[in-house]
């Protein structure tokens, strides 16, 4: 499924059924996860390899970390989270933006959630 289709489906479910209070829909956008897919790559794209060399190897998550996030989102503790796409890539990027003379800083959510459930 395309990423935008998953985002659209998540938002549509919440918009259609969320108002009844019985349905929650959230999606997980994982970064690299240790699976056996790496063994199937026999001819990596040279441009991709250049990008990896320039930026460094990103962190690789474990399947259990993504599963813990899914369990958290399905739990009662996450009952106030609805219609979100949760990034789980372990990078913890900081995004800075200026809005009406104030600095808004958002950090990677995965590390915070993983600390709660892991």
C-alpha cells in the first residue's frame, strides 16, 4: 500500500467513524527495521549507496520495537491518540520552525513511546 493511501485511509476512518467514540485509527510509519529483506538485495542502487555514505547508516529498529508501539496505540493508555501517523525511525530528528515569534521544537516520538512501553 502506498504511504499516502495509508495516511488517507487512517484520516478517513477517523473522520467517518471517530465521532462515535468507538473507533480509533492510527498508523505507524517505521524507518528501517531488521528483517530478512536485506538478504534479497543483490544489486544496491549506486545513488542510494552514495547517500548512505554521505549521511551515515541510519539506526535499524527491531520488529519488537514496532510491535510495542502498535500495542501501545491499541491500548487504553493511548485512548486520546486518534488519526495520527506515528513516525518510528529511532532518529529523533528535531524540527525547528518559527510561528509568531515563538520557537516550536518537536522531537521524534518513537523514543518517548518506546521508553513508556519498552
